């Protein structure tokens, strides 16, 4: 068994690699287990064993880009791989739910009868995307500092891999506000009043709405995953 001071040395090493804390704790357990195995099987002291394990993990900590969520910011390769795996699952769910909501809003265009009826539904249903981030932050106000995009563990690393995604809630809040202000008039005029517009405009309007719905839902999923991961981190610490 390695000492508490040696475990702290491993943790500080991983912090220097800019791993989010939830990923760091998983990697830390694996590294400590490997170090202890080498100390036992190869009769190495801690420094020798740590050096060998660190060398075997080096490629995982090489820096790369994950443009979709981190832009030009470089992150460790292992963090990117874990994020892609988890984010892809959430993105698929978010896209399907966004597509469902988008499809239902389309079905109600011919069913509404007139624009005022459609507008009432449109404003009410899209308001859910405004209420969601407000309610999430209100009900988690006591721990709001952990949900800020710049809140960091020991001032050095993010708490979870989902943390930066929470800004999507603000972005989509603003996007949904713009959609509500339009009142659904554009698509209603196109499909009911047969307003003559270019196909490019129709595709653009549809794509914009679907994008906002998808990433608003993705932001909500990320919020809950972030909150769930925070509980695990507090338990492990």
C-alpha cells in the first residue's frame, strides 16, 4: 500500500494534466492500483513504480482538440475519448427528443385552424425551454458555485466533464427567446398561407429550431449528469 502523501503526489500529477475531477478520480484509482502492483511484483520503490506507470500512461495525456465543445482549447486525449463516448449518447437522446418536439410543433400547424391558436400553443410549448434552466438553477441555488462554468477544484481543474456544457442552457435560453418573439409566424405563413419563400430559408428556419431544441435538451441532460457526478465526487472525497 502506498502512503497518503504518495497518493497526493499522484493526484497532483493528474491535476497538472488538466483532467476534470470526475475523470481524474477514475484515472487515479487505476494508476494507484498499477503502482502498487509494480511495487509488489517488481519490488520497486514508489518513485520507480510511479515513473514506469506514468510512462505507460503518457500517450493518454497527450494534448488534442475536441472542437465541438472545447474549440481550440487543448485537452488530454483520455479526457476527449471519455467525453466523446458519454456526449455521443446524450446527443443522440437530445436529438431524438428535439426532433420529436419539432415534429409535434409541425403537426399542430394544420391542426390549429388559425394563427392565433397556433401562436398560443407555440409560445406556451417553447416557454418550457425558458423555464427549464431557470428552475434548475433556482432549485440548486445553494450549490450554485459548483454550476458556474469557471468554478474549479483547487482553482485548477473543472469538477466534471459536463461543466462547460452548462453554458448551453444560457445560449439556448437566448435562442428560444428569439424563437418565441417570432411567434411561429414564419413557418405558419409558409405552410398554411402558402407564402412564397425559398427552400433555403425554409431549411434554415427548420434547422435553427431543431438545433436550439436539441442543444437545450442536451444542456439539461448535462446539468443532471454534472449534479450526479458532483455527488459521487463528494462521496469519494
